[in-house]
């Protein structure tokens, strides 16, 4: 039965590829790229048809201004349309056929081969897949499969720059890749320059909860390496708690009461869960100084199908304005968010984010009801 299935798959591959004749650029001009699991992949240069699999792959292709080459998207992208600026800026992507299920459960798993065949890509870009699995997929489908990565999961890792540049080599977008990296670094430098020299004694203790980790999570879900805090050198109280899950931390409520942060931020991805729990257990929340005194602010989703880099920067400016107002007097967080989104995803999508999550940095709405 297994041999028969393989035979049928090969026949399907031959049929699909015959239905999509290649141009000279896709068929003749190829080169070898080393992907991020150190595989040497022979790929067409500047391919016309690509698909993106895994957390964050599609986001980077939009950053590279190559979304016109995408011929299929994952189910998970279509099912969760909010919270991801690259998707808000590219409504046409929702009309493309599916290329697989996607989502956390699909990480480093054999993809939906039939769906990929139906899309007939010249190249597959995939995140968080090991070399053996990528070799297997490429051998079975006969389609160059290039592995890229954001580095450490659920945080900001400069390895993402390698991912951007690796994809750019294939897509003939190297100049754009340089601009993307330079812009992200310039935002980080500006933020860090603004907060330079602030004494630790003048920094309030802060905490961010509701950060997604393989799905939406409540207030106890936080990060050691929370990029918006790192970029404004905030006093992140989560660093006082050990974790065995890379940067991610799951606190128990008693520990959060012990930390008792001066200001609590709630990630938009977990805001609904936090509000629901707040209504069920008000005695816990009102025991926290920040909740009692109304110092709870909401941010935009940081980890939504891995790190939303543009949103991380936008959140950082909003946090900086709240923590160190005098250092950010010239910054309008809403305008800054749209400036960032426009550059990275090609459209000013702040209003779309605001519609779903409110004003960036606002007092948590459930405290004012």
C-alpha cells in the first residue's frame, strides 16, 4: 500500500508540474544557497512561484516585498486574520489556495504534500524544520526546500536577519533585505539611545502577561527576553523567575503576587483571557498593586505565529512613552506604529490593529467598565 501511495504521489507531481510550464528564469537560472540548517540547496534564482510554511515564514516574504510570488497560504493564516500586520496589509493573500494546515502542531512535521503539489511552487520556504525532514520533503516533491529561522522561538533573535538575507538571495531582494535589517536596527538604536543613562532606581518594576506560546495564554504567560522591554531597558520582574522553556516563563499566581509589579502590561493576544479571568477571580487581581491603582496597559500581539517584529518595535515605543515620558515627548506611539508598519509590510495598518486591540498602550478597558 505504501509503494502504491508513493507511485500515485509521483504521478500527481508529474501532472501538476506539466500544467505549470516554467519561464526561462525559473527553469534555467539556478544557483546554490546554503539554508539555515546548513543544507546546500539548488534553487531557481528569482522564482515566480513560492509557498511559505511554518511560523513567520510568510511575514518575512512580505517584508521582502515578494508577496506577489506567493501562490498558496496555510490554513492557520486564514483562520486568524487579526493581529498580524503583514496579513492586514495583504488581503489578496486570503484568496490564494491552501498549501497546508500550518500552526504550531505542524512545526517540523511532514507537510500536506498534496496541497503543496496543487500550488506547484518553484521554491518552498519553511521555518523551524530540521535538515532530515527538509531533505525528505525536497526529495519526495522534487521542489527546492529552503529552511529559514527566527532563532530562539517566541522572542527576537538577530538570527532572523540571516533568514531575511537567505530568502532574499533566492528572491533577488538583497537590497530590500539590507534596508529591512538596517531599519530594524535603527529603531532599536533609537530606543536604546533614548533611555541611556536612566538609573535603575528610577525604573519601575514592570511585567507583561498574556503572551502567546503555542496559542493564546493568560496573565501568567510572560517572557524573560521580551523584546519591547529589552529595547527600552525596562526593569522586567520576570527575570527574577527561572524557566526551563528558553525565554518563556509560566508563573503561578502566588509568584506574581510576590513580584507585585508597579505596572502591568497585557499582550493583546491574551487580553480576552485575562479579562475573563479578572471577572472570575477579582480578589486575586485587586491584590496586585498595578490592578488596584489602574496601572494596567494593553499592547499589541507580540508572539503571533512567532515574533511580530514590527509590532515589537511599536510596542517598545508605547512602553517607552509610558515609563519615561520625558524621553519620548516627541513620539506619538500611534503615528510611530504606522510608520513602522508602512515600511515593513507596505501599508499603514495601525487602524486595523486599533480596531481589534484598541489604542496601543491604553489603560486596560476592563478596568474602566
